[in-house]
C-alpha cells in the first residue's frame, strides 16, 4: 500500500512512553499524525522483559503527560502494570497508533520524508523517531570463544532464575538491570557481577524527598547548566546511575564484584534513519532532539537528551513537548480539529514523573 496521497504533518516511530508522549503533544497541537509501532500491542516491549522487573522509580514519577499513573505513592509498579498503562494511555487519548508496522527506512524526500514500511510508504512533513536508544543486544567477541558447555544468556532473553542452570553465575554489566538480575539470582547461585560501578541515587531521595529532589534532577541537571553538563559527561562515560538498588544491597546478598567486561549490554539500532550524524556511541547528534542539518527530523527518548530525567518516564513528556513545539513551526496550519482531553487534576504538563532506561518505542520499548 502506498500512502502518498495522505501526507501527514508528522509520523512518530515507536509507541513506547516517548512516542506516546510525542503523540499527546501532537494531538494538542491539532496536527495530523500517526504513530507506527512494530509490535502487535502497545506496551509489548515491557511485557517481554524479565518476570520480576519493576519500575525503578516510585509511582508518583511514573505517569506520562495528562494521565497520572494509577498506583499508590512510593510503590513500584511491575512491568505488566506499566504495559497496561501505556495501552490505556493510547486509548484514553485516542492516539492514532498503528501496530504491527515495521519501519524499514526514513529518508528525506522533497519537503518532507518517505517512511518505508513493510506495508508501504508513508509520506510526512516531519518524523519523530522514538524507537528506543538501546535496542540491539551487544555480545562481546570473547563470548564466541567460551566452552560450549558454558550456558550464555543475554538479559533480553532472561525471564527468571529458572532460565539459569545450577552453578556459579557471572552477570556482565553493573547497571540497574544487571544489578537487579544479579540480586535475584543470588538467592540460589553464587553470583559474580562484572562492571564498572556507577553512581547511585539513594532510594529515600526518590521516595521521600518529594518535589524538591525531582526538580533538582529535572530542572538543574540539564545541558543548560554547568552541573548538568558535568553529569552528562559522566553519564556518557560511566552509564546511568543505579536506581532502586544499591551496591550495599549486592554486598549483603553476597554478590562478588568483578572488573568491567567491555562490549556488552545494548546498542542503538538507527541505521535505517538516514541523515543524522552519529556520536561515537551510535546515538544521533541532536540539539534537544532536533537534528541539525535535517529539517523536520527529531528524536525523543535519547539518554540525557536534555536532562538527567530524559531517560526517565517523567522526562520524556518535557522533551516531547519541546520537539513538537519546534516541529509545529514547520506546519503551515493545524490539520486536525479534534483535541486531546485536558490533563487530569494534579498532573503537570512536563510529564511530572519518571522511570529508567527501558522503554522507548517501536523496537521494544525497554
């Protein structure tokens, strides 16, 4: 199917938290758009994560713009609860999500873009990529040389302790995901955790420090401040901070810390987006999500896109709002008469919530 005759104001690629937040703001701007999602259901990427996964931040920081997360303060919702929330969010606001649509390429074409999918080409004046910053599992080359008798499992394949045979276990990667998996496995295995220690955000700060602490990491630790730029440099060198789990938790469980093992975790999969320059990490070079030199191309959901909270659920709302504001300037006039309902009482237009590095969009959100 070719959709040339139905040029849209915007196409959003990915229906994770970043893509849905972008959709919310596009609808409020009365623009004509679609959200394309590869998975068969909104939130599917979260459902595929390991069974015991909970959000890394408390529920009061786990909502998207216009709709607070429906859970008690200081609780940590499970992955399936959050997947259901994303699905309900899209339905609640009537966002035009098309599931089961794989995007194969995005190319500038005339005054807009051609978005090539398995079911045809979609034409749009603008494109917002919200497909997740870290998508492809990264396996170190050394893994190929291990004894075939050693069981190897990437975290994307892990569902629970039953997946891991008896015996000593080496978990490679000491970010929050690796640390949580190591802690879970320590109940039945001797666990070694290889990885460079990352900064730790103490749990009481997120739970009990209230709006002041959130405002600090949301409004002060940004690319506009010297402190924020310093944290950003550390972030890109050492990774995201540990949230909801601490090094002391690992020590108490008897997890043995080991040196870093390079070439692990995830890496971006954005080769199908043509045009933007790439940083050494593989992430696109942007200015708050706006791609220099490629008018009409935007990203939402990148790590430290603008602030430390850009990788948290509460940060994507503000990033999405900024991107949509820039995008709307390229549209001659609003194309849609329908509007998104007003936010519920108590919610904030900046997204007002948070969660860590997992879900972004089309590939699989986490």
